[in-house]
């Protein structure tokens, strides 16, 4: 999942950077205002279509990503549950020993 998230983040950053770079290049280029506006509109539409496709791809793959996360979470939780049960059992045993020691020491003092 980490690779996918970082891949998506990289893609979004790349798209944003490309958009900012293209806009800066168009604004700084020696053209008329009408030509610049036409180029900005064209590039805006182009990037909009690319972003739209990226969103569609993410939406199509979301169930797979969710399933992967569920599987990895279940795999990660199993050792935690096992260790928690082990620690709980150890704590129960220690509590019983402490009770027995208390009863023994209380009975001896009485």
C-alpha cells in the first residue's frame, strides 16, 4: 500500500508541477494576450482530461486497494492479538500467584 500511496502522491505532485510550469511558461512567453489565453485554455482542458482519467483509474482500483489494506491489516493484527492474549494469560497467572502469596502470608500472620 505504501508504494501505491506514494505513487499516487507522486503522480498528483507531478501533474501539479507540470500545470504550474506550463502556466508560468505561457505567461512569461512573448505572445499576445489572446494567444496566451487560448494556450492556457487548451492546456487547462488537457490537464483536466488527464486528471479526470487519473481519478477514474483510482476509482476503478479503489476496491483492490481497499482489499489489499484489509489483508495487510489482518496480517499485522494477528501477531498483536496473539501477544495480547499471551500477556493477558501471564498477567492472570501472576495475579493468581499474588493472591496465593497474600493468602499464605496473611494466614501466617494471623
